[in-house]
C-alpha cells in the first residue's frame, strides 16, 4: 500500500515510516520542507533499499492511506488545505492533545472532544480513524528494539477501521485492536497522558499490551 505521512519528519513519523517501509509499504514521508523530508528519509534508510522517500506534505497526501503526524495544535491548519487530495481516503489521526506540567503530561480537551474528531470535521469527506496514539516513537524507530504493542483503532466507517487494522497488523510487533466509533477517540487520546506520565516517572518506554483478547 502507498502510505503518506504528513508531518513525517518528527520522532513519531520517522518511527512509523521505517516500520511501514520494512513491512513492504511504499512510504512517502511528508514535511513542510521537501528537502528536509528527503534528508530524513535518507537517514532512515541507511544502506537498505526499502521504498521510502521524502516529499512535501502535499505529495504525502496523494498516497492511498494517509497518517497525520504533526503536533496536535498544527493538525487542522496543516490538513485543511489538503482536503481535496484526502477526499474519500482513510486518514489516520495519531495526534494527542497534551500539556506538560512538571513531570506530568496532562490531557487537554480539543473542541470536538478529540483530535480525531477535529480532524474529521476539518476534512469531512475523508474517512478518519484514530490509531497509533500510544506507541513510543524511539522504540518504533529502533527496529531492533523488540517492540511489541497493541494499537487501539477507532473510526466511524467500518471499512476505514478495517483498512487501518490491516495496516497496523502488517507492521512487525504491532497488533490492532478494534475499539469502535470515533466517539472513543477522546478517551484513547487522553489515556496517552497517563501512559506518558508513567514513562517519565519510571524512566521507561512502555507499551500497551491488553490481556484476555
Ligand atoms: N512522539 C511520540 O512518541 C508519539 C507517539 C504517538 C503519537 N504521537 C503523536 O504524533 C504526533 C507527532 O509527534 P512528534 O513527537 O513526532 O511531533 P513533532 O516532532 O513535534 O512534530 C512532527 C513534525 O510535524 C511538523 N510540524 C511541526 N510544527 C508544525 C506546524 N506548526 N505546522 C505544520 N507542521 C508542523 C514538523 O515537520 P516539518 O518541520 O518537517 O514540516 C515535525 O517534524 C503528535 O501529535 C503526537 O501527539 C507522538
């Protein structure tokens, strides 16, 4: 599958890009600056010949499946001008609205209850899902880290949820767990604050692994 990552030069985008490329996807790592994207993509590739190249966010938005990996407060402004390119597509939101206070991360409440909801409102003809929120970027980028994680997937369009689950399951170490509608996104995103605070307190990069399923 062609996978475009908008805001792909940050830790979250880089980790996802390399793992998706390893899984055999054709990855377009996007940025506001195509040259920066090209140099990040080259650094991720090293001597390997996976299909991964850097490009402008506008080109990443042309892929079959698109992931939005900008900071939460840049999501709407970044994606709104790309609405036509994203029409009808599955667009995965991985953004978490968080604020740091001392050694804790606190969940913020975005206007529509979640960043995924805000994204869906900004690009109403796309099929937005929420996923990948709890993955530790450093472990994603280190492909030898032995990462194992469950990934909670939500969205209003059942087919979009299925496509998202298939994409997640294609990546080594990840298992998709379908949750339900986009109304679940607020709780999923807010839980990242708990997760990140645990990681700071215990100096770890823990992952979500659900028992009994
Ligand atoms: N870091 C993690 O462990 C992790 C895990 C799961 C989910 N997430 C979520 O994934 C998203 C990305 O996380 P990150 O840590 O990779 O973030 P980041 O490094 O702060 O930002 C990612 C990229 O977004 C672009 N960007 C920055 N400011 C922007 C702006 N004002 N407008 C448009 N683009 C902008 C930058 O790329 P260019 O300058 O190249 O355009 C940057 O490299 C966040 O929403 C976060 O909540 C993060």
